[in-house]
């Protein structure tokens, strides 16, 4: 933004902060609670992930420790499943749930889960859209609605990436919730903690989609491309 616009604050900024902040608080609350609850069988996050991968016949994925807080991720290019320190070596319910979620992504990759491939292909476009698209839309408000439209088209790559991310994340969590019990890593009654941790994390992706959509709608309406020009 190059000028203060109360409409932007009310329509985008405040809802975005509420959604993202609320989702973040839920993640911290769920993780904080269940990171203090040990699993009965004592498997660490790294061991739990390996059990799921071995059970799926996946032996070419390395499980490594990485730095940071909740920086857990799976890299399809390197076939590395990276777990943060609090997950890699912890045997808590939260750690096991997160590790198995990431193992779910590795299983998606190995089984050719289409949305995961699409998301990977969209990464470069989303990177361009998040920077260039936003700038073009903002500048377009001072120039011409057509410029805003071009920026909106570029910025839409971000929204598409985030929308495609939803089924990828939901599916990985669903696999983790099911397989973590089937593989004997935790007992059925311990799954509540896994469910709450992963459900809270899923809300962060939903919040991102809504915030991006609100941003896109704001520029389209502000330029008059949607709903008539608002001067």
C-alpha cells in the first residue's frame, strides 16, 4: 500500500490479523498442551515417521533433524523429511502427530498424489505472484484498472497455490491420523491429541486462503473491476 486506506484496514488487514493470529494461537495451544503428553509406547517423532515410511515400502527417504521451531517439512526434490528438534527426538503425542503428518507427504509423493505434484509445480508462480502481483495491483490503483487486472491475474497464482495446498495438507493429516494407530505407534485413545494438533495446524492454511482472497477482492473492488469503482 502506498497510502492509508481505511477500507483496506477494515476489509483485509483486520480480518487477516484475526484469522492468522487466531490460527497461530490455536496451533501454539494445541502443540503446547500435547507436547507435554508422552505417548505410552515411547516412539520419537523420527521413529514414528520411519515406521510409517517402512510400512508403506518407502526406503529412499531420509529423516533428518533441522533447525527452528515447528519447521518440519518434506522436500519432494531431495526426498528428505526434515523434523525440528522438538519433534525429531520427542516422544510426545504432538511430536508423533507432526512427524506422521510429514510422513504422509512422503507417502503422497511415492504414490503419485496429484495435488502434491500440482502444488510443487505452482511454487515458482506463487513466488512471483506474491511479490510482483501485489506491487502491480497497488500501482495500478494510481494508473488504470487494466493494470490492476494484470496484477490480479499474477497475484491469483498465490491463491491457486494456497487452494491446492488445502487438500494436500488435509490428506496428509488424514493419513497420519489413520496410520499412526494402524501402525501401532499410539493407542486409539491417544489419537485425540494428534487430531487436535493437526486440526489446529490445518486452520493456518485456511486462514491464508481467506486472507489472500480478501486482498484480491479488495483491489478488484477498489479499482472498479468488481462491483463498480469506489472513489
